[in-house]
C-alpha cells in the first residue's frame, strides 16, 4: 500500500484505508427512490414556535417529506437527498461549484463534471496524474492539484457542449532543465492538500503536506510563484482567504490555526496571530461574513468545531466557543450566509445556524445517508420567495457522491443572545438534545483500524 508523507496524519490514515473501506452491498442496489425516501427529513419546530407550523402544511400521504426522529431546538428545516451517485473510481477527495457546474476530483485520472441541480454528467477532464486532492473554481478558471504535487489550471466554457482547455501547469518549467534551482524552489515536495484564491490580486494560495504555503500570481502569463513560506509544524490541511482585506487563514495537523497578512506592496507574508485551543489536528476551515461581521470556524479531529469572531476595534479574532455534536473527527466545513455545514468521520453532515449577534449557534438538522466518513462538502445558494434554499454536495469514503436540497424557513422568533458563560454552562443540555439517536454505520475494517491506532489523532 502506497503511503504519502512520513507522518500518519488523519488524511494519510484515510488514504491507507481506502481499499479496505467498502460500503454495504445494499447501498448500490437500492433504487434512487428508496434512497431519497430514507434521507428526506422535516425537522419539527420548537414547541414554542407555533407560528412556524402555519408556514408548512402537513404533508400529504404521497409527499416525500417525513418527520425527523431528531428532537432539536430548531425552527423548521426541510432537506432531501435529490441524487446519490456511486461510481467505482475510488474516493472523491474534492468538490467545486461554478457556472452551474459541479466538479469532482477523485483517486482516478478523471475530473468529473456535473450539471446543477440534477447532477446530469456533462463530461470529464482527463489528467494523466490522478489523485486530485483539491479543486478550486473561479469564473471560467479551474484549479486542480495532483499526485505529482503540481497544480494545473484549466479554462472551461459552458454551452451546449462542455469544453475545457489546459492553460498551464504550476510550477512552469523555467528552462530546458526542469530540475533547475528556481523550479525546485517553487515545487511542493508533498501533496498539495488545499487552495484558496484572492480575487482582487489574482493570487492563488496552495497549502501542502510539506508544511509550506505558496502564493502564485496566476493572472500573469508567466504564472510565477511570488512567495513561499513554512506555515506550520505539520501538514497544512486547509486554507481560506478573506476577500475584503486579503488576510490568509491556515490550519494544520499540528493543532493550530494561523492568520497571515500580505505585506503592503510586497509579495511576502507575515504571521499576525496564532489561534490554538486544542491538541488534536485541525482539518477544516470556513470563513463566514455577514455585513461587517466575520466568523472563522475550524473543524478538529476531536469532533469539535471552534469559532472565532473578529473584533471590530482591534481587528483580532476572539474565541467565541465550540459547536459540539459530532462523535468523531470533523473533516470538512462550508459556511454560506448564516449556515455552517460540517461533514464528519461519524458519517453525518450537520447543519448549524448562527443567531443574530453571533453569540449563539444551534444545530438545525443532521443529514444522514452516507455509510462512511464524509470527506468533502460544497454548497450553493438557491433563493426562493419564502424560504432560503441551498444545494449541498457531499462525498464520502463509501465512494458515493450525494446532492442535498436544504430549505430553511425564516426565523420569526428573535433569539435571545446568550453570553459565552451561559452557553458553556448549558452546553451539556444542548449537546444532549442535539445528539443523534442512531449509531453511525462504519465498515468493520475502518472501526478495527481506528481502535488499534493509538496515535490516530496525534
């Protein structure tokens, strides 16, 4: 079994196990209707939210919407699995959404292209080097990372026929000697695990298992690497950029989250703050902004989600608390509007909502349908007249790709803002209400290996 890197990180462990993890046979034999009927859920409103009931008529006998077994203190939320695809091409590592298209990268050499929202396949991009660990889309540009530790840039057009053209490969060959000094300095030495794009400056940031972050100026014809720095003491697992000020956020298996600032009129970056509240690996990041309020979320291997709020006066980030509910590691996060979607090793996706003021979060629903750890997520907004809708895309180590439609009813109550001490004191009660009643279904080989690995979350 091929193993990348010299540390048994969370992602490295999952890669080692990908051949031993098999979804139950009935997963691929169930009809699409049966799969959807199991996954369609209507979370009941809070007992005090009587006004919310009138917004949703009772379902007819033919309606796919059913009552959720979860007793959460949330307003009404609808969600349904509208597509469940199972391809035998290995694990899907990355998902990106742009121009009405969904791109998925896997351990195969093909980058699949799907149409929103019905996920009809529009084609694929063939890349010689597989293991597409990260995908990022902006406008008509698609960025992908591959097994050879390089980044490829594609240009695509959406019309009657999906077309794509490879623009370049990073790093570019600086001379006829591909192993020249400048080329070697620009090359990542291990898997490129994550990417982020700063729109205003045309800078592509790449994070790698080699502990470094690199910045590429991709709008220039030369597509040069303008900065490279050691960001962490272990694997860089996720990276996000604040589009308003260009600050860069990174997280790592060393348990820390760091904030970097680009030096004005220079290409170098300086560390401004280190956020570290746990010993376990930090696997995912998400940045949420609402008007001039900013919130940073990080998902850890201990199952918790930390969040920080940006101080308007100092510009620093203050720790706001934890979101607890997942039983195992949080592997991916997506923030859109006031919602946060978290995918976990416990096979579930949780939907969280931040209340006005940002001091209180609640779990609206638990999306249960995967039979393995949820590896990556993506989401897009669907506006409707009364409700706010979202399309959520998820992939799991059960080698399935699912599409969920989520509808959140407008909150007609004004949630009282709790300070952190009150929230912390009531965390046990809240967590008990939010805990999922059923045990997650994991493959026996996955559970056996997990129990044997004493340093799994180190």
